[in-house]
């Protein structure tokens, strides 16, 4: 099939590494050349040791699931004869603790808002498109996180 590459780089800065007083800011570089500032989530590691302006792994995970679902959905919609003009989503991931007390993103809810071309699918057709998009999304098939869709108006 294919391989997908990402590189990261972190350099220690801070006052006392052994006491956790160091920056979690780092960069992600993707195979197309884009470099993105990344950091631990400020909800996990408070500032100044995290960078709230950077992308954190939890946000990236949620965005990855939402993006994969959207890409699969619009492809399936095109195959079904529908035209998608716009697709916006405000996905939300929920961090909880598992049975061992370790935090994980247990649930992601997608809130897609879709603008259709000349023909709008019925509720049943829309549900079917989302169901098949979930079944065929590479990322959703790679994780144990529950994914649900709650279309936004």
C-alpha cells in the first residue's frame, strides 16, 4: 500500500528538566515540507511549559479522524450522485481515563455542516453516507476510539 511520514523535533529548554520545568514545544514536519508548531496540551501540561498556540497531539488526533471521515464522505457522496458544495465540521474529542486510570480520547463527535448542490439526500441516505464513511475511513479503522456523527443543523 503506502507509507506516511512525519518528523518531529524537540530541543530541551527550561530551568529544571528533572522537576518537569521544561518546554514541551516542538515541531512536526510532514513529507510535503510543511512544518507545524506542536506542544503538549495546556490542559495536560500548564503554561509556560506548553504552548497554547501550537497544535497538541489530542487536537491532531481529532482533526485526523474528522478529516478522514470528511474525505471518505465526500467521495462516497460523489459516487452516489450528490454534489457537496461545502463541508464544515467542529469535531470534539473527549479525554477520559481508562480502566487503568490512564487518560485516552475515548470518544470523538463530529458535527458536520454540509451544503449540497442541486439534490439533497434524504435523512436515510445521509445516515447511510456517514455510516459507510465511518466504515471506510482509514483512521477510524486504526483506533479504538468511538466515533459518532451529530450533524450540525
